[in-house]
């Protein structure tokens, strides 16, 4: 693979422009792109180039981090320098999160290889006798335009083509993508942890993607939510992009700042529903002890920047962190508070920011829902007693205020 200094950028609305790296600067220019092909809500189409000392935040959004970056380094570091433009070329050409894709002439054909897709039922039925996750990473790592430090890979989903083939046929057809997550030894039960917390979010009425837990509770699988039913990419931008921050600055600011970004970028009819959902997401993080609700774990969805359908994205990446880090705190400032204990007052103040009229009722509903889901998902809960105990500790602290328990 050659060094990457030039990338072509496109969206479903048309060719957007060119991204180049010159003398330590990153330059993006639109050329003759239509307004709907703008790559970000923060970067409307204009004649002048957008210059940045690092990759522009919208292009940083999907760069591999943590586990995936380690895996790419293990495979390629001896061959090529994994500088940001090359990482973007590898991760942004096939199935990036959101609607912005990049193309290049210098990426090795190996990076464009794709498997035929995987059956969801087969992933969920994996018995653990072989490392399915490692196999999926080997097969699909070069098409994984997805950030986050947790071990995960973006896998094309295949289903049996019953309409065209007999039931005994092994023929498959491609459908949407699956985000398959594993865990690390230092975080036991992480997949079951996320399944339990996401189940609480779903039962609470929050919008969530479809998600599943493998039979052996080792893999958490989620459908991506940035694709229309016909497969067309939907715009997605996380709050780090909208704040103009780099991915490394995802813990930099406050939940109030996130609310202000919702007010600034969400389309008029969707502002209040998005603010209410944002309050519930932050409150739920306090209820379940999620210390990783940072800027990249909130985002907006829209068709293209010229439409009037921009709204808060579904809840995702929701886990309890205090089971692994007992002294963990909130990822962002909550109205001057960061500890889960102090969140009792912080949530009441944050309700005013989000114009929530009934914060006590909403938090009470979240607490009772968490307790109900833990009882309902008894088999999952019994597999992660340390996580359940940590969640119960957080809910008890909030009960003192929101359920009037001394």
C-alpha cells in the first residue's frame, strides 16, 4: 500500500469533493457538489476549502480505535505507516457508519475483499469451541469503519434465500450489517452486561437498534441503525463531530453542551422529543452506572443536511462500568457533578436544561424498569452477578431521592 495523500469523498446525494493532505494540513474542498452532498452539518457546501491541522472531525469519526487499531497494526505496521489518511481509506470505503464514504486508488485489493456474509442465527448459536469472533475479525477487519475501544467488528449479514431456493439450499443473500462485539478478560461478562443495559433502555421506551445475545453469552450483536430499509446510508454524526472536537476529546465537555448541540442542529419538530430522549439516556446512564456515556456515544441521524428530519439517534453502547471500575464517574460533567452519588441533584438540574417537566417521574420509571428487567432476564443476570450488584448499588443511590426511600 502506498502513502495516502488524496481521497475522493462521496455521499448518497452525489460526489462531495476531495480530501488531501499537504504540508501537514488536511484540506477538504467541495468542487461542484450539490448542497445535499455536504459531508457534515458543520461543513456546508462552499467554494473555499476547509483546512484543519488534523483530520476534520467528520472524517475522524469512524477511524478504528482500541482493539481494531491494534489488529490493523499487527497486520500492516511492518508494511506501511498507518497514518490517518490510510486508516480512513481502509475504514471509510466499504461500510462506514453514516453516509460519508471515501475512495482511493492506492489501497491494496486485499483491503477491498469481502466475505459473503454471516447468518445471524449461526452467530448466536456459536458454542464457543472455536473462536468465532477472531474468525470474523480476520475476515472483515478491512471493511470495519467503526470507532470505539471495545472489541467489535462490522459483519455483513446473510439470510437464507427462501423465496428463491429450497429450504435445504445453502445459498444466501446479503442484507444489512451486524455489529458484533466481544469482550476482554479484564471485563468479564461485557456482552451480557450490554444486553442487560440495552434491554432496560428498550423496556423504558427509548429508541434502540435491534440487538441480541449469543446463546453462550459471549457475543453482543446489534443491527446498525444508519441504513434505510432499502439499504441507503443515513447521515450519522456523533456529538464530538458536532462540537468540533477530535475523537480524543470525547470526555472533554458536559451533558449540557450535548443538549445545546441538540438544540442547534436538530430539526424544529424533533427538538423537544430529542431533548426528552437525551434526558432519559443520561438518566439511564446514572441508573445503570454507565461511566462511558461520552460524546461519541450520542449522535444525530438525518437523510441529508438539506432535509428537515434531523433527530437524536437511538441509544447504543450502554453498559455498566462500575462493576469493573468501582470508583468510576460519569463520562461528562452533569451540571457541575460527575460522581454517580451527586448525579441525584445533577439530574434535576439537567432536567431544566432539557425542558423536562417531570424528571422525578421519568427517573422513577427508569429505576423500576431496571429492577423489572433484571428479574425478567434472570438467566442473563445470574451469569453476571458482579454487574447486577453494581447496577443495584447505583439505583439504590437514586432511590433515596426519586423514590423517597430513606
